[in-house]
């Protein structure tokens, strides 16, 4: 460790760390656009300039290695004047359309413009115009007029996802971000460039114009798309901004998904399937119990379930790899000794889906397969065992492999057409409960409850005790 002084405050830094990294680690704010902790140093925005004692010029702190005894000033008159000049240069051709920009409220240009002096651009020339709000891909819109050429998106495709699909073309004020000519920007991690863009240049077409971000709040959750179990943030409407005219659906909707930083599991990134988690949870829901296809009350369903279990001679259970560790333990305690337990994969790779890669995506498309195996082993269903009752936990597209056994189905979503269980009890989704998943590496990742469950929907972990009574 080395010691240096930043604004008369002694701080410590590791060998090789930059002044900007040391400052941010100790809560000292130095504005920056192009720097990102998981990307290479570009040093092209120049808004992070600082004064170094003994050096004649201001230096970019993102590219300045910390050395022992170094004395840094981040708020001197010279630094503030240079910072204001850089901001003026950055907004010289900026359209200033914050009123219609989805990034408003979380835009660094907006924040720094207010924080470091509201300086209007000075130019006798009209603003330079560039291509505005066109589709960079089926998922992303690009507004080159808002782009400040920080190159974060370009470096991401080169250094993280490896697709090399983006670049900066032209020169001077004509410079702009563009995809490879004649290519489709189909990078499976493409939506991350929306998250790391410091301005409103890159926008999600799915979230476009849906809500102002100050009406929303993030809740920690976990992506259920594969065994990586990436941390994500689910953005819901703040309770104080629930408006009756919006209706219950929009007041209780997941508006967008963004990466949740987790150095142990996914770092700063998630794949596009993770960004679409709210869509996966938006499938048609099972909202009321059904007994042989007939609507029933929760009490009637519990009584029917208890009767089916008591009458069964050779019952079995198909355990869900989307169940939390806490729910699995509740099942083991309540029913584990009364039923033959089988394990399975709720979801398999879909046509066109990336099977696996070296970054995040895993071939196992279920979040808690490791947790299931640790508790119940690896035991595929035995169709020759003669079971007269099967408790199906989670999604199952086809009951046929279960033979003539009676079906007690616990599911969050409406089964495929033509599939009718003897008893169906709706259970909560990952957005409606809290718990942990164990990923393929054995690392537990916690998720919090985002929404209240519908009235007739049950938490699986609480249901097993009632069925076992």
C-alpha cells in the first residue's frame, strides 16, 4: 500500500491504482465519463483533470498512477475552471433535449452540468446535427446527437463481449458511434452498453418512454435464466408514486431490469436474457386453484391436496430447480420422507438461444440446480416405478411421461393448452418472495421480494406444511 494526499486528505492506494480509483474508493468525487472499472483506460473525456503538486499541467486522474507522497487537488480554481471548460465543450453540440430523454434523472451530463456550473455553450455556429434515434439493433436505439464519444460501448464490445461490433467512425465533429457496416448487432450482451452509457445516447427500445426514472426504485433480485444466478435490479414504481389512473397493473409492474453489481458472480454485467427477466415473469399467470379444471377456494384446494396425499400408496415429487433453498428445505422437512423425490430441469435451452459461453451464460437454464442436487441428489424420474400420485413443482409442458398417476401441480404460470392437473395450486414467482439460490459454483445469491403475491396465490414454502397436516 502507498499513501498520497487528495484535497488535504491522506488516502491509501494499491500499487498500480490510479488517482481516480484511489479517490473513488475513499469517497472523494472526481467527475468522469469515459472511465469504467471493468474497461480499459481511454482518457478521452478530460473531465477528470486534477492538479498534481510539482507538475506544470493538469493531469487526467483516470490515467495517472498513484505514487507515494503525491499531492493532488481536485477542487482548486484552476481545476474547476478546466472542468467547466470541458463541460462546455462536451455540451457544445449536445441537443439539450432532457425533457424527452429517457436518461433524464440518471444522466451524468445532466448531473455534472448542474453540479459544476450551469454554463451555456458559447458558439456563433449552429449546433452540428447527427443521426438521431435510429435502431442500432432490434433492442437498442442510438441518438448520436447525445453521444459524447466516451467510447464505453465500443470498448465493451471489444474487451468484454468480444463481438467487436461497434466503432467510432468519421473525424472531428462528424465522429459518431456506428455498428459494423452490413452487420446485425446481435451481441448476446448488447444491452449492457445501455447501462454503461453515461448519457441518453443508447436507449432500451423496451423501456423507451415508459416511465421517468425518479418514479421508480430498484429492488435486488436474481436472474433465473441460467445456473450463473446473476444479480439484477428489478425496477418497480415507488409506492408514493402509485397513481390510481395508471391502474393496478402498471402500479405493480416490473418496468426494467438492470445489472446488479456482484464481484463474486457476475461483476457488472448480465446477458440479454437477464435484461428480459421481467418479460419471462409476465407470462399468463395461474391465479386461482383448480380442482379437475374447476375453480376452487384455497381451503378447498388444501383439503383436496391433503386427501390426495393420504390416499396415495406410492407418491412421488418432481422438484423444481427454480425453487429457493429455503423452499427446498421446507419441502424436505414436511414431505421429503413421505414421497419418492425426483429432480429435473424445469427449463431447457430454446431454439436460437446461446447455449453457453466463457463469460456468463451457462448451459443449465435453471437457477438452483446445484441447490436441488445438494439436498436431494441427482435422480431422474422413473416412469416404471408405478407412482399413483406425482406432485409436480414448477413448469411442466407435458404430463404424459408421468403415466396414469394423479397430478398435483404447484405452478406460477398457466400450463400449456391441453394439460389439466387433478389439482392445480398457484404459487408465487421469484418476484413475489425472498430467498436464496445456489449457483453452479456453489455460491449462494439472495433475492428480495419485489411485489406482493396475488390474493389466491400461495408461497410454496408455506404450502407444504398445510399439505402434510
